[in-house]
C-alpha cells in the first residue's frame, strides 16, 4: 500500500492546487492554454513530461481494484497515453485543445473535476 499512499500524497495536492487555479484564475489559465497550444515545442516537452511519470506510475502501480487506488492507475495510463499522443500528433493537440478551450464551461467544469480528484486523493493519501 506504500506506493499507493505515496502517489496519492504526491498527486492529490498537485491536482488540488491546479484545480483551484483553474477555477480562481480562469482567464489566466485560458491565456496559458492558448499560448501553450501555439507552441509545438511546448507540446512536445509536455509530451515528454507526461510520458515519463505516466510510464513510471503504470510500471509501479498498475492496480486494477474496485476502490480508490484505481484512480492512480487511471491517472498513470492517461498521462502515458496523453504523452504519447502529444509526442506523435502535436498538430492534433493544437486542433483539439483549441476547440476545448473555446468552450466557456471548459475551465470551470475541468477545474471542478481536477479539484475533486485532488480532494479524493489527498483525503485517502493523508487522512484515511
């Protein structure tokens, strides 16, 4: 259970802060997203930065159970697949990302989801 708790303690607060930022600083996050999508070099770098920890999580925590630890496994797989997608198809990242951030509800809804995941992981990582 140690890797599970460690990853929950690492990922939970990170998601809490990001989710809060997405909700509180919506315009700043939208601007950052637009700037990010305008740079293939940043998309490529983000691909590497998602691929490596995603692969590390999949290799160390590929746990498919009915319970909260599966959130960490899903997070690892999503990071790994997202990293692969960014590295192989950066032009599609720009196309899809631009459509998503154009939606008025994308950042508040996304922020709530990220905040909730961070709260769940933080709870189980630190308090449960």
